């Protein structure tokens, strides 16, 4: 099916010289580059350039994962990393950040071709990740426990912060470099060692990051990368008792399965799962700014974003003028070729995912929502492209209003009172992110206080900084990453009671 609005589609250039060769990678275990023991590999085709293979990496097995866990366990139990001073660890983490900045062009191109996101977006994300590493590096030398000096004249209490141990980190395909950089430097800064399992679709930049970390001075076994499919590799990280903490980012279905497997070993689990982010727009909002933010919130990364603002909850008195602005922007937005100059969003990660998005659109139409724009695949012979799509007259109980579509699809719902807006925003199983658009700061803050979401914005969307924590309410996950709270996820806290002097005898003669 061809889109009704193709003037803004950037057709992929399959003759681009950057597509001429396929890049081969190896896993990193105990500081060494290795192949899978089976010799099997996974080949990745660019989602925005059909038929162009851009990467190949090992299809690891449970045996490969166990080798990586053994290396991380040895590095934690007997190696130097957990025993270094915070200053020493900080110096190496800063050096990793420098390496990232030195390789922005290389890493950005890899990320672009494997994920299907625009090249300039990919480069910007890589640069942001250097800031994540620098922030974690700076904070890691200031990690502290606490003292209790008011528990009695002959008693002193200390709370000691210690590294939690070996951390298994499983990352998704939509933001592979950002999400690994939101986890690994915090785990390493706390003194842990890690085994990372990236998505089988987008493993290249994670492998390169681990290689750069070794070049920066990270000891062998501290940062290991095992590639392959979830059942063969990820399940091992959840079940192996030598892994102390599991951090997973991805779907609710997989996250709850892994949490169940980890529960048998009483393993700590952090989960960042799905989202269905609302963008609440009040009548007093700057409509031009809101329309721009709404377009960014739903189309960024082709909507393949857990914190996507995919639900427009708009005050009915401004519903039509706001939708007109959003539609105008949607028709102008260049989308398509990830390597194209000016492309704002690229391709869906796989053909299967493209068809899943299309099925949600069909369901919305069948349930009675009004399709205002898009709604179909574009030039599917050359890549996995889906047109910017806008729905109106969406009921809160429809699938497109309740379930995570993970595509460039906006569902519009009207409201008349602030209480109704909050109820609609909170009326899904998810609680990962939310935006409020209003010139009335008091109203915006009070509305945000009532939202059950772990990451909120006022008059913006999909904004981020290393200083603030991220995480979810309800089915969107458990635990918090980033900021100072992020180190707590990878730390153990030990209470130490000290008696000064003889103390009070229990048994007196």
C-alpha cells in the first residue's frame, strides 16, 4: 500500500558508498575478542536499505554466556576494579568518555545503519552518551555511606556502601548506545563488573564501546559483551547464581519473564519496560510550541521510543486548531532514508515490526477512530518505512489508546476539565513518562504531581540529563537509573555497629 502523503518521503539511496561493506564484530570476554564457540553468526541488514547487510556478530550460546559470567565473577572476586579507589575508577571512566567523543562519526554511522535512525540523530546520541559517562565518572569518586553518632555514648554506627557484584545488563534495539551508557558507567562506578547482552539486531556499537573501554584502561573481565538471541543468552544472565543484579530494558512480556526466572535465585532486578506517554495540552498553552513538541514526541526515532508521547490529551476548546498545526508539521516532516540529509525519522527496525504497527492502525480504524493522516507503509520494497500517522476521535478503551504501538502513530483524546485530563493520562497500565503543556506554571506543576509516571516534562518532551533519575510506575518497570539514585541500584548497604569501650555486659557475676 502506498501512503496518501509522500511529498515528504526521502527515498533511500541504495547506491550510497557507506553501504558498500559489511562490518564484522566479535564478542568481548575477559578483555579478549572471541567468536561464538559454535562459529555461528548473525547478519544484520539495514532496516532503511533493504538487501544491504551492514553488520555481523557471533550468535552466542549459553556456554558463551557462562564464560562471560565466569570472567566477570573472577574480576569482581579477585580483580583490581572493585578494590580501586573512587578516584582511580573515575579516571578510567572519564577516559572512556574521551574515547567515545573521538569515535562519534564511526559509532554514529554504525548506530544509524543498524537501527534505521537518521545519521545526525545517531551522532548526537553518541555525543550525549559521553556526557553520561563523564557524569557517572565524576560522581563515582564521591559515593558515600553515612554515620550515626547519636545512638549512645558508647556506640557508633556506620552505613557502608559496597558494590553489589556482577551485573547482567540486557539492552534493546531502539537506543542501544544510549541505554548501555545509562547502565554500564553507573554499575562500573559503583565498583561492579558487568556482562552486557545487546539486542541481536543492534549489537555493533555495544561491542565497539567495550573495546574502547579496554583501550581506555578498563581491566579484563570488568566489561564483557555477549551477543546472541534472548533464550540462548539472556536467560542465562537471569538464572545464573553468579550474577547478583539483572538490569533489563525492553518489553513487559520479556521483562516479567526474566524477573520470574531471577526470582528463583532471589536476584535483584531492575526493569525499564513499556510506555504509553500522554501529552496533556491545556487551552492556555503555546499551541505552536506544543504542536512542535507533539510531533517530536511521537515521531522521534520513528516512534520506537519507550518515552514516546503517543497520546495527545487535549482540552476540547483548542482541539481543532492544535490538530491543524500538528497535521501541518506532519505533512512537512522529512522521513525515510536514514542517511539522507535532513531526515527527521527513519525506518522501523524489522519488517515484522512494521507490520505490527500497521495492524494497530487497522485496529484503530476498525474500532471507530478517525484517521486524519498517514496510516500505511511507504516504499516497503526499499526499507521498513511507515508514514506519520494521526488519529482523532479516539476512545480511551481502544487498543491504540491503551497499548504501546512503538511506531509514528498519534492517538488524540479530548478533555474538558483538569481532573478528566489526569484520569485519562493515568488510565493505562503504563507510567514511564508524561508531558504537560500550559503557560500556567501552578496548574502544570499540580497536574504533574498527580501523574503516575517516572519521567515528566512541563512544556517539553523526551528531554534528558544525567542528573535526573529515570524509571517507571506500574507496568513500566522497577528501580531507578541515572543521577545519584542510579548508583544505589548497583550498591549494597551494610550496617556496622561499633561498641566503644567495654560496653554493657549481658551477664554479670
